[in-house]
């Protein structure tokens, strides 16, 4: 892949994630979303504002830009970066309990004890670690290294294994999507084998097998019925993967599929958008909505910086 293509794919990854978030944000919590409603949002002249998913993706991307190549993550700094963004932008639709983790970090707690403090000490298995993880795929040399870095970035706030493992799975999947060649046949089984080989535990292997076994012709509603569409990590990452497997060559259709399924539409749309944007690049994103996307210039710039780092 030449440098221009790599920059386009990196921009596609970040912009696809933000676009999925901003388009899905209008429908978060609804049971299903009709195509006409999605058409309205795509074509209205309004700015497409992103939510917590993209706020935290930006924090992680900025953190990675500041790092020496190959030096990983500074967990306490990253936790503070997330917490300061939460404090600065309270109206971005945050998860129900994540504020307790951020409050503890801002009060001086070490990240690991802050993350363990929620849900009676078990930590969160919300999808917040997976929804923000996509930039790690741009700095990790291999898919297993992306999974390991994703896991570390996830543990900073999500101490429950289901929460942090989800970040490993999504990071690995985005890395693999980046290494596919757009315009050539997409081998879904090979892709899922690759994700499974990075998988941190048997629970996620079985979630991937359930994703593989879901008929590719399923409607958004049928896919949500089998795979879930809620704010938990196990109840949302599989549907985002499925939306990408269903429409690997169209970021627009992958995101629309994810949103049409209802539930946690911004987050599942964002994770599907990251995957399809990574494979297809920014040039394949729908131009109208992209022009109206909040923060698009900075996301594109961060993609370039991370792609060339
Ligand atoms: N939460 C939302 N949107 C609904 C609220 C919107 C808001 N009212 C508004 O309109 O402004 N969106 C965002 O939250 C999800 C990411 O969540 P995150 O960051 O993981 O947060 P949290 O609070 O840790 O987990 C989310 C929920 O998951 C359940 N949960 C997690 N761990 C649990 C555990 N150990 N035991 C039981 N339940 C657990 C809880 O219901 C948490 O509230 C994204 O959708 C993002 O867009
Ligand atoms: Mg959100
Ligand atoms: Mg959400």
C-alpha cells in the first residue's frame, strides 16, 4: 500500500467511526430505525454532532500521536485524558456509570483502582472501551499487537474482562480490515478466523462463532435478535462485526445496517463505520454527511499523523 492509500485508509477508519457515531446518535435507544428516518438525517443540512464515542476516540488518537513509536500507552495519562474530556463535555451522552470512574481519576485515584471501583468491584462491561479503540490499529504493527494494545487501552476504564476483551477484539478486527484490499473479494470466514486468533478468551471465541453462524442474509432486526444491540460489550461488538461482514465494501451500508438494528445505534454504527472505513478508505465515505461531520478536519489530520508515525 502506498503512503497516500495508507493515509486514506487511516482517515477512513477515524472518519467512518465518527460518522457512524454521529448518524446513529439521533436514534440511540430506539427499537429499530426505518430507512426513511436515516435518509432524513443523511440529507438534512444540519451539522452531524458526535457523542462520547468520538470524544474518547479523539483522546486516544491524540495520546497515540504524542507517544514515541512502539512505546505503548501511559495508562494514568490516558485515564486522565479521558476523564478531563468527560468533565469538559458533559452533554455528549455518556454511559450510565463511567462518570464514577472518571470522577475517581480526577480526584487522584490510580487508574486501576478507579476502574475496579464500579459495579461493586467487578468493573464495567459496557462497550465504552471497544467504541473508542480503533486508533490503536494504526500504530500496532500486527493484529495480535493491536489486540494487546486495545486491551491495555480498555483496562484503563473497563476492569471487567468482557469490557476490556471487547476492546482487544475490535482493535484486532480493525487492524485486519486495514490489511484487506478494497475492491477484491472479502473472505468473511478468513477475517473471523483472524479475529479469533487474537481473541483473549473462550467467551469471545463463542461470540465470534455466533456471529459467523448468523445467516449473512439476515435483516438488521434478525441480526440484533441473535447478536444483541445493547450498551454492553458482548451485546454490541458482534453486531458491529456482522454489519461489516454484511457490507464490507460500503461504509455507508455497513453503518446504515448497524443503525437500522436499533438499540445502541451510535456505538454499533461507530464500530461498524471504523471497520468499513478502514477497509474502504475516506474516499468511499458518503460525501454529503462527511461535509457536515463535526471535527472532520482534525480526525483526518490525526489519521495522517498516525498513518505516517
Ligand atoms: N449510555 C449511553 N447512552 C444512553 C444515555 C444517553 C444520555 N442519557 C443522553 O441522552 O445524554 N451512551 C454511551 O454509553 C455507552 C458506553 O458506555 P460505557 O462508557 O461503557 O459506560 P458504563 O457506564 O461503564 O457502561 C454502560 C452500561 O453498561 C451496563 N453495565 C456495564 N458494566 C456492568 C456491570 N458490571 N454490571 C451491570 N451492568 C453493567 C450498565 O447499564 C451501564 O450503564 C455507549 O453506548 C455510549 O454511546
Ligand atoms: Mg455515544
Ligand atoms: Mg452508544
